[in-house]
C-alpha cells in the first residue's frame, strides 16, 4: 500500500472493516507478531515495517480497527495528508469537519469521521 486513503467507516485503501485475517494477509503478508487481548475476544496484529496495527475479532467478525502510526507516509482523509502537516493544523481541519468530537483520556474521537 503506497497511499493510505481513509474512507470513513469503510477502511484504509484496500483494507476494509470485516475482512478476514486471511484476506488481510494476502494483501500485507504475515504480521511481525500477534497479541491476544486479555479482556476482549480480539487480537492485534503488528507490521512494524509498515507502521501498521490491525485489530481482529476472535469471534469471526473480521477486521475491527486499523491503527496508523505517524511515521506512515501518505495517510490521507479527504485530501488532507494527516501526518505531513503540523498536528495542530490537522486537528483544526478535523474539528472543522466534525465540530463535536468526544474527548476521552487524551484522545479525540471524531464520530462523524470514524476517526480517533
């Protein structure tokens, strides 16, 4: 994946919520490692070279969450390259698109955008 285009509530580029692990592994190869949650029926898979973390349901619901790290290149939402502009500017633009984000424990959740 060269571009990482976020489509709200759908996925990032070819990664779509609900995909199986097998489908994701066909796209990305095997993860560097997998970590099972102690409290939920889910597992996280890590691709450190790709700066990517994915959370899968262990009950068959597929891909639940896509985490993109700031050093991942070309991450875009509505044309905004999120990690290539100053953080304050990115937050302002996101806030302009969703003026009612939730704030929990230092995290802003933009429900209209499907982004945290």
